[in-house]
C-alpha cells in the first residue's frame, strides 16, 4: 500500500501546512485503514477487497484533483468508521 500513499502525498503540494488535514494526518489515517484491512482479511477476503477498492477510489480522487486534502481526510474518516462497524 506504500506506493499509492506516496502518490497521494506527492499530489498535496506545499500548501498542505495551512490545511486542516496535514500530511501526517493522512499518513496516520492511511496506516489505520491498512491495519483494518489486514484484520478484515482474516475474516472476510471479499470485505477486505471492498475496503481496498473504496480506499483506492478516494486516493484516485485526490491524485486527480477531484478532492482536496480536507475532503480526502473526511472521506478516509468515514471509511474508517465504516470499517470499524463491520
């Protein structure tokens, strides 16, 4: 999962320090999602794959400029909440 995260972080630019959602916030959220996906793999591979698909869709939106870093963090937060309730 390291390569997509690096691509997302590279797209964030130098203005990130002024954003409410920092590069460090994104790294922490990315790590948490990765851990949740790993845990889900033990119980349901199909659920884990669905989670990865959602994660990659959010990353793609960030990479293409469809969403900014704050929107990215809000979507990751929602995904984390969803994962924790499964």
